[in-house]
C-alpha cells in the first residue's frame, strides 16, 4: 500500500502537505472545495499504482480485453465508492475527523458525473464496477460531455431545464492523455483508384477534422488490484484544420460535439450533431484499440481473438463500419477477412422493443457527414441481401431485414448483421425480440440470440448506500455476501425469525427518516415516516405510466372527500423523474403531479392520510437515499414495453415490495420470490398483443362504464386541479382520442385493487417484514456480477486476469 494511506497519521501528514503544495495555504485556511480536490487527487494517485500494474500484466500475459461502447455512463459520485473498494475508507474518515473535517461534507462536494440520462447509463456503470471487482479486463468508452442532460428545477409546478455544470470543480478522477489523441474526419469527399496490388486505394478528403483527446478515469474493483479504464473523449481543435477566416465557426462546431448528452434531435441540426457525436467517440475509440493492439502484438491477424467490443444499444453501432473502414483502407485487408474479423469482435445489446426507439438515420445525413462509412454500410447491405436470396434462400425477408430501406439506415439491423451475438436484457424482453421485433433475424441467425438479464452492483446499491441494512445482514448471515452477493440467499433460513423481522423494520424506519429529512430540507414538506412510502422513480415516459399512478391518487382523494367514512392507511406517494425537454406530454404529467400534490398536501382533512411528493433532479445520488427508504416499488409499465428495468432490482435488494405488471425483469423477480411476495396486477404481454391484433379495446366504454374513471378523467379538464382548463388537455386527448395507447384505463381497476391489497398487507408487520426479507435474499440473482460472468463466459470469452 502507498505510504499516504498506511495509517491515519501518514494520511494526515500527506493531506496537509498537498494542501500547502497545491494551494499555498494551511489546512485551516483551505476552502472545502480545495480539501475535496486534494482528497480525490490522493485517492486517484493511490489507485494509479494498481492501474499501471493492471495494464502491464494484461500486456505481458497477452490477455483478451473487452471494450464497452456506450453513449452513457451514469457513474454517480465516486469518492465513497473508491475509498471503500480500496479498503481505505476508515483510515481517511478517522484522519479527517482528527483534522476537524466531516467526510460527509467532502462527499457532498462531488457532482454526479453528467455522462448520461437513465437506466442505460447506470447499467453501464454497474457493469464497470463488476468487471473490475471480478478481475476482468473490461473498459468503458464514452464522450466527455461538458454538461449533463440538464438540472431539473420545478417552477410554477412545471419542469424547467437549467445547465448541469458537473465539471464546475473539474473531475478529480480523470487524467488527460493527449499522446493518445486521434483525428476524426467528417464530410468532404472520397477518392478511389486501383492500386498496384489490384486493391482499391481510398482517400477521404474531409471538410471537418476534429481532434479527439482522451481523458481516462480509473475503475477500481473491490478488494483487488485490478483497475480498469473508463476513457472519455473530448473534442478539440485539430492542427491546421481551418484558416483564420473561419476559425470562430470551426471552434463552435468542434465545441458543440461534447457540449450536451443527447442534443435535441427535433431539428435537422440536432440530428446531425447526434450522429456526429456517435461517430466521434466510435472512431476515436476503435482507432485507439487498434493502436494499442498493435503495440502488444504487431499484427491485426489475431485482433478478434484478443478484443471484444460490446455495443450498448444502437448508439455505438457505427463501430461496425468503422472497424471495416480501418481494416480495408488502412491495413489493406480483403473484404471477407475484414468482415469475419468484425463480426467476431462485435456483440450487440438491444435495450428496447419500442419500434420508435430503434434508431434509423436518413441516408442523406450519413452520406454527407460520413461518406466513406456510408459506402461501407451500402456494401454490407448489398452483400447481406445477396446472402438472403442466394445462401439462405429467403428473398421474402429482404424487405423486413434490409439495412438500408425507405431512405433510412436501420442501425439495429446493421448491429445484428455485423455482430456474432445479439442479447436482450430480461427473459421476457429477449422472447419478444425473437418472436416479434426481430423475428425475421431470429429465423436467419437463431445462434446469435441470447438473454442476459440485467443486474446491479450490490457494492453501491447495498453496501455503500445502506450501511444499516448491511450491518443487519452481516450480523445475521456473516460477511461473505459483501464479496459474493450469491450468499444473500442464505438469508432465506432466517425470514421467519421474529427478532430479525423487527430489526429489519427498525432499519427501514431509520432509512425512511433519512429520506424524510431530505424531503423536508429540499421541499419543506413534512411526511409521516410511519406511512407507507410508495415510490415511482424512473425516466418519465408514457409507457412507464406515471400517469396511471397519479390518476389513482386523484381517485383516492375524491373518494375520501366524498365519503367521510372512507379513509386509507397513511401513505406517502413519492415521484422522481426527468422528462426529455421536448417531450410535452411527459412535462404535462409532471405538472399534473404537482397540481394534485398542491391540492392534497394543503387539505387538512386529507393530508393526514396521504401526501404527494415530487423530488426534483432525480439522479444517482438521490436514488441512493430513495431506493432504500421505499416500502413499495412501483413498476407499472404496460406489459411488453419495458426491456428490463434495474430500479426494480435496487428497490428489491433494499427490501421493498414490487407493485407491478408482468413486464421486463419483474417477471424474473416474481419467479424468484413467488406471487405471494409481490403484488402483481394487470394485463400480461400476450394479452396486450392480442388486444392490439384484434383491435378490441375501446377507451370510451371504460370511461362510461366506470364512475370512478369517469370522475378522474373529467377532473383533467374541469378545473379541479388547475384554474386553466387547458393545462391537462394534452393528457386528456392522449388518453381519450388516441384510444389510451398504453392501456392505463384497461389496467385501472386491477391497479386500484393491488394498491388496496398492499395497504392490507402492510398492516401485518410480521408478514410484511418476511416478504421484504425474502425479496432481499432473492435479489442475489440480480447482481451485475452474475450478469457480467455470463457475458464473459458466453459472449466475450474473457478470463479473469491474475495480477501477481
């Protein structure tokens, strides 16, 4: 171990020395931000020894490596995570205590890294944690966004987006690596001629050249020296890329590439910028991997044996034609050899069954922005169509499987054709891919399709964020689950233990107090910690049905107002969600939640029984105090629409009961805990598919047949919750004039009944605690360690690295 963390005294000595050396002031005069930055730098320097060792051993032993390409990595704060994984948290805490510094104050200084939006990015972060902790050589590749998605504020009950300046204090974990910079080329024209060897010589003369500069962050495993890399690419001005007259225009064009996560793609400029972002980090990343491979092996012939690339959704699918471009144009490979190598290297994870979310790019955009890449995609498409009709004998599938059709490049089709593995992220999701969304491809390539049910890192979502529950578990089943989450199943032996049940409810109450304090401090709302904490926290989207939740709350309000004898068991309904800036419907749902909250929370007759809370600016750090305080985990998407979900797993691991539909990973949660230890309601995926096929649903019939539904739908436009009758007109129209696309009212009665069941079950404290303990025990399966082992064995052929 490096000297500075050998013991408390060495830490104090080094900490003081660095404050003076960096900021020219004593520790007493130093600002809290300076103390935070010095601590982060010390931890990063400490990790750098293992970081270097890991690289050396991988190179010497010629180990295979995996690169996870993702447009998002929602890492959350890393200070606590890194201190704990390195095993130096207690030394640092004691040292800081002696200096009169509260470690929690320093932890609060760190911003959540603004490198993503939601579940996709958080999954990628969990995977990096598991890869390092399992001693697997797996690295991340992403963009170093200057601003995160946005910081969400609520003004006049509406979402307002302000910039998320996550880099205002810099990023203490990153190291700039200009020596690995890459020039990325856009636009222009392609010249081709026949070379002396009879192969085509290609010369791309670009109209825009951008320098991609990598910033590396160490990814530190738990109790291991293995330290992997998250490489973030930043766009900078390239040498001699323009003349003085167009300098300002060029600088702006370069800077906007890394300015925001997911630029607004409702305009042509925004669409082109998003495509530019995708190629930017793909091109730089692939070039770097090839360069690194050649330093170790001197040849690309064994590239696919030593490199695995996982494409997290369709955003990085340009990896396929980009690798082809480099192999063909720069290293003179024959097409067939380059294609085999590319397919063997690439693997694709699909994250959606929603056809509108499967990326398609207009041909003209790709052709103009990436002329050589477009030529290669066109050639892949032509050869694939030839194979379909001549080798597979399936000319009937050409239209449904074409990569280029109707003037668009279908990225998911390119991903399937150009990779050796296609996986869904939950059993139901993978089944829907095979039977419906990608049925034609499954007929052609059944061997490519496989399932990898998502997982979460128990290190962050249990050990670090819920020390109270961790301590209770350790006293009950021993400490082995900390390093081996499979051992959580040992808890099954104790679920009937009355003493443990009581202790669990006490731990849950403690976590509820922490959340209640946060709500009071942030929103000035008092919530009853003895009420049921009923939480729905996820991106706001029509199919996730936050609207169903708030409609039922409106119904409960009306019923209590109209019948003095009808009262519910006290319940706190908590929402947390961001809506995409241009998603008007989602933003209107946020406004509706706030308007209902105003009415409910300020009604002295009703607010004793229920409160409605919307926590703004939902992100990883808020999730860390929200997930473990929940009693009820709302997972109520329309069956067949949610790929997996990972929030459901975090809630489960912290002892919340799933109230949900049979969708995504809920299906597998219920398989493990049993229907009696969850509250499942509503239509199944097959029912939804049948309704769609037969066109048998009529929202107006629901409206007219059910008095409660009638009342809540009318309340959207009759001024009950807003003096402006137009405020929720869009919601009303979406439900009533688009035939309730996500079947909220079809599931309404079942949902209301499920909520009543929850209330009844919660009042049996022993029975409730037993259900929660069973959920915690069975959450073992949903560890990202299990998911990553399956990827490593079944897709990447990756073995653990032994650091001597």
